[in-house]
C-alpha cells in the first residue's frame, strides 16, 4: 500500500451484532492505519 501526502482513510467495520467488539476493532484498525499516514 502506498500512502501519499494527501491520503485519507475511511474505516468501516461490520462484526455481527456486537457493537462493543465492532467499536474495538474499528479503533484497532484506525490506530494501525494512523501509523502509516504522513505527518504534516
């Protein structure tokens, strides 16, 4: 994956009907992606 200077990310998580688990997974994915995004 290549991340450019104006990159954006949208995180969508669908995990059954467990809202707490879906929120936790979305936070985990967002944290991992944040490390890849350029800093301005």
